[in-house]
């Protein structure tokens, strides 16, 4: 399974540049919209707080990600984000199944 959060723009770029589409794909932001009935997509940090009762700093959320090489602190931030996504997705899919 592929898991992303707020992937609308990412999917458009992947499709346009690489002509790829995904199977077995979950967007945690979209799942949260279905569950919470909020009008707007909520950030990953909010989902972590609401569903997993944990805090994650979002220091690099609006950083310039085109810079190369990517600084180690930004890589660590991205790693942490990607590590929690499967846990958030599992929780949300469980809630939808209820």
C-alpha cells in the first residue's frame, strides 16, 4: 500500500511527468475528511494529535524543498513524516470500517 497525506498536487505531477498511476493508494488527508466531516484538509500534525495522541514538530513544513543537497535536518523531518503515515492510515481505515 502507498500512503501519502494531501497528495492531490503530488499525484498530478507524478502523472504528468512520469505517466504513473497508483493502485493500493491511501491519502490520509482524504480519509480524515470522510471521518471528521471537516470542510478543509487538516495537517498531518493535527491527525497525529487527534488519532494517535502524539505530537510531531512541523518546523520544516514550509521550507524550500528544492534546495540541494537537502540538509540532514530536513531529511530527518521527511523521514519522521513518512514513518508515521502507515500508522495514521491504519487507524483511519479502522475507523471507516466500523
